[in-house]
C-alpha cells in the first residue's frame, strides 16, 4: 500500500488529466516519474503541469519546481496546479509567474 502523500498526489494528477482530456487536451496523460529530469506530472500537452495536493500551500517551492520542469521539458509555459480543499478540480489554482503570464498573453491575437 502506498503512503498518504503519494495517494493524494496521484489523485490530483488523475483528476487534472481527466479535466484536461475533457477540455481540449485529449492526449494528456500522467507522466512516469523521472527523478532529477522531471518534466512535470502530465504528458501529451505542449505545456508543463505540476500538480500539488498539499495541506500547506508552498507557492514558492512549487513555482521553483515548475520552472525547473519547464527547462527540463524545453517547454515555453508551465503551470503549478494546486488542489483546493473541498473544491472540484475545475476550481483548482493554476499558478505561474507574472513574466510567464505576460509572455503567454502576448501570444494571443
């Protein structure tokens, strides 16, 4: 049997993958663990998705991890997805740095 943090992490990864599949990313799937070369929790999209289901919110640590995964994946954008307690997956937080947000918005028509 796996430990509780592992189960919580798996549950948010599965939920986010299902949400992405239903909302324009039909090829999204959970990524296998990659150790120091981690490229995020979700594969099959052009972006990095790092999913967290933690009792205590650590945005700085999560963003630092996401930035490293963006570099590892050679991706342009990445998102830290944080599960909200007693809320649906659709209500999770999607966090990125302001510089990433501005760069992403500049790509819109």
